[in-house]
């Protein structure tokens, strides 16, 4: 070969290498973006055939401890029946045993292969195979062959196939993980649905007998023959029943929001009155048994705003109750209301135990409570008093139904600030 032709040949090989690399890069991007094995496998085979200029190819994957052909394609991307695609078992076995890619540029020159049916019947000459390795284990294999011998390009094609196999293995592992996560997610969704259905049914069933007990418990303390001693006991029963009914109502409302969203009745209402009333309710509730300062800072004027007063009271009331419950005696809870350019801001600040950063996103989720449930005490205003973990979920649902936002700013041990923003346009 003349020097010139030799140079030309080298240049051609270099050009092909660059093209292969570019193609590999493209393939690699597509592989990593594909998490469905149904799409991933044909993509791997088609690209393997194209990159190695082979006639046909297949992807074998380990299933039940054995290698099976999952997808087989021809050069045009046409489907070849898996059960009729014949591979050279000598090559497959060797790739699996040595965990290394292998090429036979011309099977007719190879004594071990020349007589094999796959080689003879299909006039196969070039064969290339590369293992898919995950953590050192062969989990699959790409196999391509061609009726033309591949002498000149064999090394380069082998390297290309090896690189593709490396990328394919990563994509395959990613697809497997994605599949597992998807299955787990679906299972969790079913369990979650079952849990919510159970809670919903249980709450409905509890509501009727509870209303009955509530009715009788309310009459008992008023009866003439009741002594002061028993009146106290009856009052205790009534308070407990009312609390229980409150929790059941919260559960029913949470279920309702899940199913049909929150229905609001919006009209202009003085937020100044709303906040003042709620602070007042909680002042009285803690008067007997908590030593907390409950402050309110409200701008002048009625601050008329389009809201559903009943629902919004529920949300603000819950934030104040939480602030009381998670602030030890001697602390302060401050409720601030101010008008800003575009919206109204209500802050509920406390000097309590605070919330660690990792819990701050989750506390607005249904039934989420920070820390060990067993360590909570119970009671409406008691320090660390337990609840069903629905309050902030409902608060967020109510605020968002108004077109607003609620979030927390807090530090473990350094108090919390819950911020509610309500836009006027939110109606
Ligand atoms: P619940 O309905 O039981 O009161 P929430 O949804 O209102 O539950 O609150 C969820 C969790 O968020 C509470 O169990 C508590 O751990 C934490 N939390 C809420 N408000 C505060 C606060 N002001 N300070 C500290 N922790 C809080």
C-alpha cells in the first residue's frame, strides 16, 4: 500500500472513531433518560448494531439464573423472533466466564466456530459480544453479528461495543431501581388509600354514638340532684367527649378535603376581629393552667378582607394552639396582623421548643408528628400535648384554598414563626 493510501486509511479510521464517540455520547444520553426496560432494551440493541455496523443483534439478560434473549433486531430495527435467534454459545459462555468483551472478526477462520449451526446456516462471519456488568456481576450481554468479516475495524468496534455495554449496564441498573421504586410507590399508595379509607369509615362510625354521649354528658352537670363533686366529674366527661368529637371532626374534614377539596364561603370580614376573637378564646383556655403570655399586635383599622371566616378561624386557631402546646411555661406567643402592599400577613410566633429543619417540610403533611408519639402528653393546651397530626394539614388546605401560603421559620430549641399570607385576589 502506498504511503498516501496508508495515511488515507488511518485518517478514515480516526474519523470513524470520532463519529463513533459522538454517536456513543448521544446514545449514552438517551440510555440514561430511559427508565422503562421495554424501551431500553430495543434501544441498546439497535444502537449496538448501528455502532458496530453489524447485520443483527440481541440482548441477553439473566433471568432465573439463566441467560435469555430479551430483544433481537435486524439492521433496520425490525423485530427478530427471540426463540429463533441463534447465538454462538461458545462466545456467550466465554464472555460470561471472563467477564470481558470478545470479537471474532471472521468466524470462518475459527475452528471452534466454523462448524456451528449459527455460523454455517446464517453465513455469519463477524461476531461481537460484550457483557453488561453491575458490581462485577454479568447481568446481561449484547451480542451482534454480521455476514461480512470485520477484520480492519474489529478492535475499534469491540471498544465501541464495550463502551456501549458499560453505559447500558448503568442504564439497566437505573431502570431496575426505578422499577423497584415504582412498585414500592404503588404498594405504598394502596396501603395509604386503605389507611385513609379505614380512618374515614371509623370516623363516620364514631360520630353518631359520640354525638349521643355528648348530648347526655351536656345534660348531666345541669341536673338538680348533682353534687359539686359529681358535677366536676361530669364536666370532665363532657370536656373529654368534646375533645374527642373535635378530633373526629378534624378527621372527617381531612377526608372530605381529600375527596372533594375544600368548599369556601367567601365574604368581606374584619381580620382584626377574627384574630382578636381567636386570641381571646385561647387567653381563656390557658388562664387556669398555663403561665404563658399571649400577645396580639394588630394594625389600626378593621382590615376587611375576602375570606371564609369560619375556616380561617380554624386555621389561625390551630396555629395559636400549637404555639401554646409547644412553648413551655414562662414563654410568649405573639400573633401579628399587618397589611402589606398586595396581601395580608398573619404571624404566629412562639418562644417554644422549635422545629428541626428536617421536619419543617413534613409537618404540613397528614398525620405527621415530630418525635416519639409515646412521649407526648395529651390535652388541649398542655405543654407537648398530642393531637392527631392533622392541624397543620388542615391549616395549609384552608390557607391555600384562599389562594394564600403558609410556611414555618424555626430552629430547634429557639421557637417558631408560622407565617400566613392571604392575597386579596385569592377569592
Ligand atoms: P396536631 O394536629 O397533632 O396538633 P399538627 O399538624 O398541628 O399536629 O402539627 C404537627 C407537628 O408539628 C406537631 O406534632 C409538632 O411536633 C410540630 N409543631 C407544630 N407547631 C409547632 C410549634 N409551634 N412549635 C413546635 N412544634 C410544632
